[in-house]
C-alpha cells in the first residue's frame, strides 16, 4: 500500500458482500444461506458451489477483516520506526481509521462467538496479534520512561476496546472526518498510557 492512512472502498466477492449485509442487518443467527441466495438472485445450490456453508462465509469475512487491519497496522509500525511514542500513535490511528472506514467488517468481531472452535481459534490468534503489538509498544514506552502507566497490559486492552467502539457510532459526513477522529483517539490513548510529553503536543 502507498499510505497506511488510506483505506480504499471495500472489495469483496459479490456473494460475500451480500452475506456481510445480511449479517450486519440480522446477525449471524438470523441469517440463512437461503436469504443470502435470494438477495443475490441465485439458487442455494449455486451459492454452495462457491462456499461450503454459512460458516465458511463468516470465516472468510473475518479473515478478510484481519488481513486489512493487520496490513495497515504493520505498515504504520514500519513507517514509525523504533520510537515507542511514534509506533504507539501510528498504531492507534491505523486501528481507528480501520474502524471508521470499514464499520461493517469491524462489527463482525461481535460475531466471533458464532465461529466453530477451530475457526474461532484461528481468528483470535490473529486478533491477539493486533493486541500484542499495542501492548508491546506500551511496554516499550514504559521501559523508556515516556509512558508512566503502571498497568500496560490493561491499558492495551482498554485502548483496543475504545478504538473498536468507533465502528458503532462513526458516520461519514459527520462534523469530524475519520482522520481527525483518529488523531483525537491517538491523544486519548496517549493520555491513557500517561504519556509524559502530552502537554507539549
């Protein structure tokens, strides 16, 4: 990608896009293969030609979600270099931008409970990678003395939850755009870890 701050429109296979719409509107349990097929204007057997079942569609959607957010997070960290404050700030901004630009995909995190144990373990492993990157940057900042929080692990979980909340209320065209909101959440996150240079920003 040319810029981790840029989130182009979501590109999904048409059946997956329709499945995403159905799950966002009705929840995983309220969605059926027949509903998705009807929405797509195809027969159920035709849908099964592409996806084994509804579970396979949810798995692929969540895999796609993690590919997007992790790719942007890694690119943000690469650009930030080794400075802990820069890495932390870039990572928080990347996560908030993902939540703002791909709200429907971000919503699917709440449906991870509907995954089979094997699929859930795969998803949680990748989701934990994101939390681990956040936690490690906080620990690094504490070690350097730029973050003063005595609870780096709890801060990481709290900040990730705060960022995820953006998907539930952010609307494009509102009074604050996604980039400005990401910067605001970056400052909130820096305050949470008790960043020592916050007043000078």
